[in-house]
C-alpha cells in the first residue's frame, strides 16, 4: 500500500470534543472570576449560602442571542453576573429584568433591576 500524499484531517467528532473542552474551560474561568467580583447576589444583595442562596452564573445577553459566537464573547466579565438560585429563576422567568446602567461597562458596573409589572 502506498502512503497518502497528505495526512488525514482530524475527525469531526474530535473537533467537536475539543470545542466543548474550550467552552467548559472558558465557563469555569469566568465563573471563578465573576464569583470573586460578585460576593453578593446582584438582584437582592444578600450573601451566598446553601440551598436557595446557592450562587448561579447568569448571562445578561442570552446564549441564544449569541449563538454561534466564540465562548469568549458569550462568557466574559461584562456579560456575566452571579445570582442566587431563586433570583436566577425570577430573571429567567422574566419576573425580574437586569440591564447594565452603562452598556460599555456591562456587568462590571451597576445594574438596573426592575420587577415585572403584573396588571
């Protein structure tokens, strides 16, 4: 058998595995940094503990809106905040909205927290 003139490219499966690993690494890095910055929930201001007070990371601009972008654009310090589990549920169920006061600073600056009005 004759050797190939050029090497076989990596399989699609191995490329996807590598991409997932890069994403997981970026998420872990940002979760750690955001946890150091946000020692309290950005919605209610209480410290973190156990159960309903467990910290969870939330993206101000959703992953769905940023689909197809590199993980560094989705998971970064200007887009991510730490919230209590119960506050995170309130935000994802759209009972509370979060918006940066200064869009240039994003989550690094102050956030405007608004409760949804139920008429």
